[in-house]
């Protein structure tokens, strides 16, 4: 079956009994989520009606599957349904019924039939240490699995912080030498979708965008889809008013915590974290960490796990090696400099006094 | 007893730069410390306060003045007199640096007379004021501009975020480098008061008046040729020439 023979999203939706009204709603929601103008809506509808569903291969490499969990729990029920069905998910170990050889055969078939036309979504990092023995699938190392699947992909989506920056397993000392996808795949566009886990809608949004415009969405300077990752959590945070006012939670059970004050002093990384949590939120817009009272850990930022301790505002640098945060280092430096200046002053005075006593002539005291 | 004469060293723009810079750094350090460690928490309704917001605002406005001041000084390297220059690419600069270093390490007793900065001091300015200062400006502007990711500021400074590996690292660097300023201040104050006391050359007051007192027989540092301006200023300064007795302690 060639790609052209595959049914379009709309055909699929009709078959599923989804009404035209709901279909259009979905298109509108997608357009809004991607930050597109209203004029883009007909284009989206047209693309969804005519273009065949993109085949997707979803790899699970060295990871904990929290990204998959997020992926199947998209908030809006229609979106959730569509995520799973709008793409023709040809291979995903977690969800597919087939196992073993059958699963492998399905993947091989997609890679052959749709060479150059399928999207590769990768969850997890690549374990490269000791020849890749720390993570193997079907007897192959994660690196060879990834390279094989990426060969005929039109683009690679690095889904989740593991795939973007090696996340927890890549934190110091990184025993398995886990590396992110972008270090292995250098000849294809790699879209970084970081987060631990990331928001599911980003995948749908990326696919809709690609179908509509035939190009990949605009990326930030860190290679992430701009529509979702251009703003800081802090700049859209619902506790921001308390930050600006200067009202901070000091401990998790104080009065400020009850009042919903800003979590800055509890170690909130919202001010330096670029993600859509504060806007799209989680579980159908129900909440996100800060809203529910926990400081942001900055899970979508590179190597967030090394930037601890989590509940203090400044991390120890670098990666706990010194075990001091910048302010402690600064104060120590100041102390040392002060002591050095004092010692130097004493030495100078001693030198002068010494001179005075040995050469008791006024001329020699000048120091000039 | 040595004859001393008055030399016009720091032109008005230099003195202005110095004090604007000192003022800005003080404000930036204090507001920055509050932003990093909001020590006091206000009570009542959030709508009634804007403490962090005000600090942040003052910090940003001062940072812009600070940056403009730095840019002006950059121009004055070119336009100013010989003492306004920092020619670290010359061999004589480094020779003087080592000589001065030896002097400060008590390895040589003689202080080389300098009218402007000695090379060691210039080197400290290069590191603490110029290199660290530029990093402070870039990292600070990057953090400021993140709130408008499609704006001009972000286009100008946003590149530092991926270079340093994320905005959290940008923040860490901003904090770390900020401590360079008080560190520098200790060295700066110590060295100039020491210089003033030992050589009686008016180093301390020169940043207000512009004049220093220099022994007539050895008034130039090796790498500085006296400009006509200096000489005429020196002649003018003869009016107020002070003969000082260095052994008067
Ligand atoms: S809770 Fe975090 S993200 Fe929200 S305003 Fe406070 S510091 Fe910013």
C-alpha cells in the first residue's frame, strides 16, 4: 500500500462517527494551539481532508515510558483519540498488539513501504557506553535501532527530555554514557520536544503543521517548536502577581503556601524554564505543578537533574562538584580577597618599618 | 625632598564614566541581590505591593544606563587622551605588568612610577570591568529579553542561552560574575589607597579632580608618551605644584 492509498484524516474521522462539527472544532483548536491566524483554518481543514495519514514509527529507547504515558493522555478527548488514530502508528512497543517477530516485521514493512515519508518519534536516550550494552532491543543496541529507523524518516521528533538531553540517566556521572538523539542523527531535521514528560499536544501540533504547510514548524534557538516552547513558565505563571509583589512561600506549610504565594524561594525554576505548562497545562487544563503548589523543577531544560538541589533557588556549581552555589562561592572569594588585602597591607607596613629600623636615615624611608 | 608637579590625567568624561559606573554597579548589585534572595516578604494583598517588580524595574533601567556608559567609554578609548587607553596588545604592557606584579609581591622594592594606570591595574580592568562586564550585559539582556522571544532584544542576545546550555546556566553565570564586582572593589580600593599613601601621588583624589602629582624627573611610565595636552596641563599644574616630603611619616 502506498502512502497515496491511505485514507485521509477526515475519512478516518467519518468512519469513526466523528461529526463534521467536531472535526472542524479539532482543526480550530489545532490552529489556535499552533498560534496560527484564523486565515490558516481553511488550509488546515483542506489538508486534513485530502492528505493521507502520516505513518509514524515510535521508538522506546533508554527511558521510563513516562513520555508514552503522557502521549496517550492528551487532555481533550477528541485530541486524545486523534493522537492515537490520526497518525497511523505503525510501530510502538507499548501499545501495539503484535510482539516479538511480528512487531519487528511491522516496523520493517513501514520503513520499506514508506521510505522517506514516515515520521520517527523517539522516546529515550541512546546508551553508547561499553558498546551500547546497557540498553538493547531485540538484540540490537539502541544506537543501531535508532540509526536504522532514522534512515528513511522525513524528520525525527526527539520526544521527551531523555531524547533531547539524556535527562536523568545522562546526569553526572552518566554511567551508561547516554547521549541525546541529536548527537546521533545529524543529517535529518531533529525536532526537540523536551519535558519529563512533555505535553502530548506538541506531537499532534507538529503533525498538523507539517500536513498543512508541508514544512516543519518554526523552532526556537534551542531547536524546539516555537508555538509551545517560546515562553517562560514564569512569564505566564498564575502566581506571578505574588512574585512581583514580593510575596513568597518560605516553607510548604506556612501561611504563604495556603495563600498561594510565589514558589520562587522554594526553588522554583519557572523563571528560566521555557515550556507551555502554564498555558496549555495538563490533564485537560486542570493544573500543572506550580498551580498545585509545587515549584517547577525545570524538567524541559537541558540537564535539569544536575542543577540541584531542587528546593533551593540557586544550584550548586558545577553539578555538585564544588558543592557550593554561586553566592557561596562569591562570599568565600570576597573573604579570601579581604584577607589577602589585609595581609598585603601588613606586609607593606612591616616592610616599611623594617626599612626604618635598619637604615635610620630619613632619605631611605621615602619608598620612592 | 622631591619636587612634584601636577599632571592632568583623568579627563572629565573619564571621571564621569567612573562615577556613573560605580553608581550603577552599586544599584545593580543591591537590587540584584534582592532579586536573587528576596529577604523580606510583604504581607497583605498582592495588588497592594510591587516590591520585586520595582526592584526588577530599577535593575533593568540601571542596567541600560550601565550599558550605555560602557559603550561611551569604549568610544573614549579611541577619543580620549593617552591615559584613557588600554593597549594590551603591546609588549611593553606585559613587561610593565610583570614589573608591577613583582613589586606587589615584594620581589622588587622599586615601584615603577606611573601617571595613568599601571599595567597590572589595567589588566584587572580588562578582566573585571570589560570581559566580565560584557558577559554581565549579555547574560542579563538575554534573561530580560526572554519575556519577548520575538523581539529585537532577544534577537540580539538570545543566542547566549543555547551557547551556555540553557537559561538556568545563564542565570548562574550572571550570579557568579556579579561577585566579581565586590571582589574587584576590594583590590581596587586597597591598591589605590596603598599607592596614594606610599607614593603620595594623589591617586585617590585624582578621580575627582583629575590631577595627579608626579616627580618631575620621572613622570612617565615606559609605555606612555606624554601628549602635548599633558605637558601643558603639567605646566598649568605648576601653579598648584605641591612639594611633598615623603619622609614626613
Ligand atoms: S511560582 Fe515560579 S514561575 Fe510562578 S511566579 Fe513564582 S517563580 Fe515564577
